[in-house]
């Protein structure tokens, strides 16, 4: 991890959690964070939208920030079932994940759609976490760096800066599978992302690039030690405070 970039350890709860089960987990996370009055990293939980308001109020005054998992590109309008970035902000969110591979796959979100959502997040005053990552077929076809270049160049919001945008590299084949790339593979992709950012924005050296995909307590330290890895985007291991905390502990 770099000294110039403050790490971010983010939990993506995906479509998991009810008030009854999520409340004690967030309370436990807030309690553990409270034992570190001067944390050296940012801590974020992105619950399902139904839990945002509740989780924001539980986390209030703590180091734990709350974010959304997706947003619509428009501010408001006739889009049944959708949620705007402004609504997330209104509920107390500070970040919004966009372009997660599950949304790219399940909802056919193209780079252009992801870019529009990232721009909506910035418009609302949220920090956009833009996800990129190759599939197994792309990796085996030696296309990883080309796919990443295409996604980074075409999904990032106009006006991206180190303070309003975070990139998350999540190889699709590593998500929820227990498989992770080698530290060398992660280093190669993160260096490539940073090179791409260098040609797109002025303060690219300060942009945080997270790794995501089967991060857990047992592999977090090794992954977080990789050059240009500035934190983690964690799925399954973020659902329980007892599993998430060892990952946070690598940087707090
Ligand atoms: P897992 O940590 O469950 O592999 O999920 C990663 C992810 O998709 C986070 O956004």
C-alpha cells in the first residue's frame, strides 16, 4: 500500500441483509472501529438500498461510511424501481459503486452506461467506485490488459479526480469463487490501470485503485501489500463484522 494514498476497505453486501441481521453486524463494526480513534484507512459498507437509512443512522459519528451499490444516471423521473444518485446522497450515502461485473452481466450495463452512472454519482456529490475486470475467457485469451484499458478509458466519469473517483479491479472469475490472481498478476493489472489513469487525469498518482475478488482475512495482508493496491472491495467476507475486521486490520 502507498503512503500517499489513504487506503479504502469497502464491503459490498450485494443483495444480502435484513434489518434484523444487518443491525448487529454494523453495530459490531462500528464498535471495533471506535477502538481506533485515528484510523489510517477509510472504512465503507455498501448495503442494499433498503438498509441505507438504517445503516447510516447506526454508523453516524463513527469512521464507518455508507454507500450505495448502483444508481440511475438521471436525477429523477419515470424509471420504476430505480434509485438516483441524489436519492442515495439524501439517504446519507457518501459513495456509490458503479459498473460492478454483476450489473454489467445481469443488466447488460455497457461502459457508456457505467460512465453515465459514475457521472451521476459525481453530480450528486458522491464518490464513485468504478469497477473493472476481465472474465475467465478474456484472461485465458490473454486479453486482460486490453479489456481493462477499454473499461478504464470508457467507464470513468468526465471530471474524475482522485477525490471523487476510486477504481476497483475485480477479476470476474475471482468473485465469490475463492480463487484469486497471484500477487504478481494483481501488480501487473494495477500498474496498467495506473498507467491508463496517467494519460487521462492530472492527479492520477493519487487515485485509489482497490482489488476485489475473494478477499478474506487469510489473504488480505498479502494482497494489500501489492504495489498500487490501495485497499479492497469485499463481498462475502464483508457480511459479518468478525470476517471483515481482519481485512480492515491490515491497514487501520
Ligand atoms: P467476493 O469477495 O465475495 O468474492 O466478492 C467480491 C465483489 O464482487 C465485491 O464487489
